[in-house]
């Protein structure tokens, strides 16, 4: 028995209007119509829709999708290689932005000793001053905040470049550990968490195990941190939270 357009919309997460549009342009024409004239989709229609949605997710236009699906001579591999390159380049751009955001958020305050041109080069269009104001509201007056403010205010452009490079290296190592299945409570992840804690202490403020545990929790609880960190790898924010907590437990036991 075929499925109605409403059922297919619910199954696929698309709107009924979208499915109607696909029918009108000939991209997804249901196999049958009921005696009352309603659309009826069979299993082959659902498989075709799955392929359409996959190509859409990769950034293909509807005309390209129709060409790929309907033309047996279409060079699907070439299309996919091109889209893979474009997606990969976009990911790398997002990761570069993410690295800039990470060290800004961890610094807590951004009274930077660099020119506006250098700010733009280092941090893009991230609003440094707005972040600094928010950090002062949340943590102003704490010892860690005051030390970070004094320390960061003296950094030069070259200092920030070294900071970014070190942060990126640690982030890559943690993302690789997660991707390779290393448990967050295992030695590899905890050692990297301790490396991260030392990085924060060296560049910003005395990052105690208690502060580091809280920093990991913030990565998950604050959606802005989560979005930034998960740009490196989906789920990395939760992995860091668990690794930071496990390392804090280990350090407090020793």
C-alpha cells in the first residue's frame, strides 16, 4: 500500500509543500494517484527521495540532482568530488574561525594591545569588545579574571599567533583521540586535558582543577561554546567536559 504525501513528509522531515514542488517540477513524481486524486508514494519513490535529500545536503541544486538521478551517463563521482572539495574548504574556514573564538572566550577579557587591523586579521568579525563586557559582568573581580585581564592586555600580535597555534594543536589532538575511540576517562584523553589546563594557566590565569572542571561544563552548558568547539568535531564539547572532569579527579587523587 502506498503512502500519502503527509506520511512521506513526516518520514522525511520535509514539508508537504516541498513534496508538492518536487512533483510539479518532475523531480519526485509519486508512482500512483488514488481514485480520489491524492498522491501515493511507493518504496521506490521513498528511495528516490532519500537520494534527493542526500544530494541536497551536499549542496547540489535541484537541476543538478535531477541530472544525476535520471541520467545514467552523468558523472556522479566528479560531482561528488567537487562538492566534497567545497564542503571541506568551508569546514576549514569554520575551524579557523572556531580557533579564534576559542582563545577569545577562554581569555575572559579582551583588552588587547594590538591595532584594529591586527584584530581583524586575528579574529575576523568576532565582536571582541562585546565579549569583554560580558566576561566582566560574569567574572569581574575574581582573581582569575584580573590576572587574565592584565596578562592578555600585554599580548602582541605574535603572542596571539603562538597562542592560536598551541590551542589548535591541542584541539586537533583531542578531536583525534575522540575520533579514534579513546575514552574520555582514559589516560590519553586525560593527559591531553592536563595539557589543555597547563595551556590555560600559561596564557591566561591559574587554571585549577576545579576551574578546569567548570570550564568543561561551560563548554556544554553554553550553546555558544558548544557550537564553537563542535565545529572541530561533532560531540567534542561533551568529550572535553568528560575528559576535563576525569583529569581533575585524577589530579585531586594524586
